[in-house]
C-alpha cells in the first residue's frame, strides 16, 4: 500500500503560538489531500480538502484563517494552526488520494497537538 | 442527525465469538462504503470496502443495503488482536472523495 507520513508526530506548544504540520505522500503523487481532526472518544471530522495548486475547501464551521492549508506540490500539504489555544488540542490526521488509485485514501500516522 | 451513525459500544466478547456491527448513513447519494479499524491513538486503517453484493475477507464479512442505507460488519472467530474501534465510513455524495466517519464501535475481545 501507499505510504503517507506526517511530521511532527507530537507537538506541545504554548497558547498563542502557531504550529505547522506536514503531510507527505512518499511513493505516489497525491492529487487531493484531506485534513481531519479527532477529539478524544469522537470520530474523525473532515476539516478541509486540498488540491495541489489551488485553494483548500473548508468544511462548515472550520475557520480558514485559523487553519491555513497549503498544497504546494503533489507530495506535500501543510496545515498551520495559527494562534493555537487549548481547545485546538486534538489529533490531526491527513490523508492522500490519487485519481489513479480510485477512492482509496491513505492516512498519515497523525499528529497529536497539545496546547498549554 | 449525524451523517453516519454507529452504536459506540463497547462490545465485550470472548475469544472465538461472532460479533456484528451495524451502521446507518443519511446521504442517499453516497457511492462508496468502507469499514476502517482504528487502534488507540493511531490512524485509521482500511479494513475492507463494502459492496452491495456483500463481500468477505477471511473472518470478516461486510454487507450493504442501499435501500435501507444500512451497512454491517460481521467478525467470526474473534481474536484478541481484533480489539479495536471499527469505523463505518461513507463518501459524501458522488465523486467528492470526502470520507465521512461514524463515531466508531469499540470491540474488546477477552480471553
């Protein structure tokens, strides 16, 4: 199966700082990448969809100015949580999809963000 | 109403038992259906896709009823290693690629 990496795997930061999370598809070109967030004992919630070279599409209720997404190449998407607050503490997971591989999405290992 | 609904459980079963999970979805335009498995503090991993004709993969059998918008997963001969959270997942509409996850059903298999 395809491999998707995320970096960092874990980050602890102070309130008010910005955190950047990278998502890379290692062995295929991802035409679309998705970002999810998962709070404890809850399901994964889709935050946004990003296509290479175009602006991300955000789900209802997700602040685009707070969660900046950049999909600059077919193998890299970044999510920046700006001015993070404790309520942003969560498990952030990306997935990557290639048009040549149908509906299958390949998930990264996730990034656990803790904002103090 | 949630787009995908599951009984969160937990389901506590002995090794060797057969256990079934159910899921309903609200968007009749959904085209693709999956079961994912998620272990504690890890990313979800695809267990199997679900087709209208039903499909089987070893001890796992998945069924889809489009008319009732209902999906099921049957696990036979449960193993300790099957302990995990099972996520019912559907695509939102057709050709959007967006996956909508259910809350998940927790399974604990005990010796």
